[in-house]
C-alpha cells in the first residue's frame, strides 16, 4: 500500500512538472562572440514575457512564431548600435506573435505577418537591397524609427494597420519589385501619422491603393512629404486620406497630391501644398475628389472648391 502510494505521488509530481511552463527569462546575446539570437530564442517559453539583449553584429535569419510577449533590445557598445543582417535578405520573420524591437539597426528586411503585433522603437532599417519593413495582415507601431536607403519600398503595408510617431522614410530606390516608394499602403491597410517625414525617395512619397487610408493627426506632430521623384501622395483605387495640416512641397514627376480612381483627399484642417513641379493637388478623371481644398494653401490645382 505504501509502495503504491509513493509510486502514485511520483507520477503526479512528474505530471505537474511537465505542465508548469518555464519562467520568463532575460538573455544577453553577444553576436561578436559567436552567439546567435536564434539560439537564445530556442531556450525561451513562448507563453512567457521574455527579453533578449543584443550586442554586436548578428548575421542570421531569425524566425519567430507564437510568442505572446517577446522584447528584443539592442545594447549600444563601443562598436555602435547592435545590428542584424541576413544573407537571405530577411533578418526577422515574425508570425502570429507579439514582439517589440528596440534600438536595433537592420540591414535586411523585417517582415511582420499573420496576425502579429510588432512594436518598433528607435530602430534603423537601412541599406538593404530589398524592402525595409513589411507588415502583412498585421498591426504595427513605430516610434522614433528611421527607414532609409532601401530598395523597392521603404515601408509596405498589406491588409495591415500602423501608427507612425516621429518616423522618417527616405532614400528609397527603385528595384525589380517596386518603384522606390517611401511608403506603400495596399489591400485595405491604414496608417495613422502622428509625426512623419517622407522625403527624397525615387518613387512616390506615399502610395495609397486598394481601399487604403491615411489619417494625419497634425496636433501630434507634422506630416511632411517632400523632394520625392514621382509625386508626394497618391490616393487611388477607392482610397482616402485626411491631409489636414500636412506640408507637401517640392515633389517632382507628379503632383504633390494625386487623387483618382474613386478616391478622396480631405483638407479640412489646412496645410501647405506648394512648389510641386507637376502641380500641387490634382483631381484625376476617374472620380478623384478633394474635400475642402480652399481650407488649405494650395498653389496649382484643377480640383473644384467643395465641401463634399
């Protein structure tokens, strides 16, 4: 009887140990010492609140799936900001996860998709021969991030939502998979701009296509779109934008704001739209509507004054 009781107790203890999840962890990865983020990830329980601290330059592809709360934080060293790059072109592939990326430099793409929530803070996405950041069926927040000198597109959204606070997108070049737009917003995606600068891109500054939306919360910070080589803001294919308070100047190749394809741009809260070489606000022949353009300072426009 006593022996059977002891055996039962051992079995129950073993079962309990198997169902108790690993505790939350903080791991430091020094990539200059041949450590890897991927190896650190393998030690973590995805249902816990975990943190990985990164030092040095990491050359790897990191796949994350099913993490409920994971923070990856770059630690500055004498060599500079912690950097992640990958030979296959993608540094991070994030699926079905809640991930925070802080103070990192990326020289390869970061892809956040499939119901993920990705929060970016103080990162640099630069010098990649492909797109910088892609949100695909995901939600993202950006705060104090710099996206520069990438190819095809700087920031891409498809069926996604993003909030951009104190973000700069610049220097995007055309490539085999994109015209070099600073920001591509497609597939019913939406952007809220709290402070956003989009300048010096080879394509358009911002492209809204396919039932997409851009809202400028000008009271939180300025939206400036300037010096882009294929127009400032394109609003097409049933898309809409509220550009109240925006500054759209010195864009070439197309108008500062192009509205066409049953789309609408609103100017209720004013703004400055001048000095764009192909016109400042253009209403295309396919039902492009400018709502209250007389509320803003607009140089050259073919849009009628309307409160629609």
